[in-house]
C-alpha cells in the first residue's frame, strides 16, 4: 500500500490525514519506503535524544527536500509507526535546510494535533502550545539535522491558516 498516496482528507470527517512514521519518544527514525510499501529504520538517534512528539508526513504532498511534507503531531500517547491518523493543523515552523550543493531549500515542519485527542482537544493554534515547547521543538530539529550533517534554520512560526496554505501549495500535481 502506498501510504504517501492516501487521500488528503478523511472521507468520514473531512479532517486532514497524516501518516505517523516515528512515534513520540522513539530514538529510531522511521521512514516510509514507497518501493517496499513499508516502514524502514532510517537512523538511530544518540542516547538521550528522542522524538518529542509523533512525527510523520501528509500524503500526496512534496516538500522542498523531495520528501512528503513533514508534520509533528501532538497526541495523548505515542502512535504506532505506519498508523494513519486524522489531524487538525495548528501551525508551522517555517524553516530552510542547506543542501549538499550549498543552496537553501524550504523544509517546513507542520504542527498538528490528533483530531481524537483528549489532552489537546482545545488547541486551535500554534500560539497555544507555548514558547518553551516550540523552542524545544526547534532545537530538536536543529540538532537532528546537525547530526545528519545538514544545516537547519528557522525562518518563523505561523498559525493554522498559513499551515493549511503550505500543505495545499505542496500537494503533488
């Protein structure tokens, strides 16, 4: 099954769909491999470093790095790798990464909440998450990319409307 080609929205609820690659708290970084139709362990984070929230992608999107658009999902508990979930976009950490040829490419991290969440049910915007948590998320991605030899820089933060526009603009043709 091609998880990257799933519908953009849940046909029952209308919520956006996301695929979880890496569960919250995991040191293993999983990636969906379209050729195999399965998840693969891409890398292992060093001791003391783990994904702060569930991490995955939006189906039928393509980001500047050639992969589907990344999404960090706030949920009540870790979600299994490969699980398809309904989400609400809260905002985006707009960012760039330096490619091997020295050029900067856009590679935003969308922030969402699991539509079925109890703990985060009242969240409607990235502004409600809190500055400390957002700073920690940005620090995680900066260090995560540094470990891969990739320079990552945050351009800014934006709310749910901008996140939706980013997701819609980066839909595959």
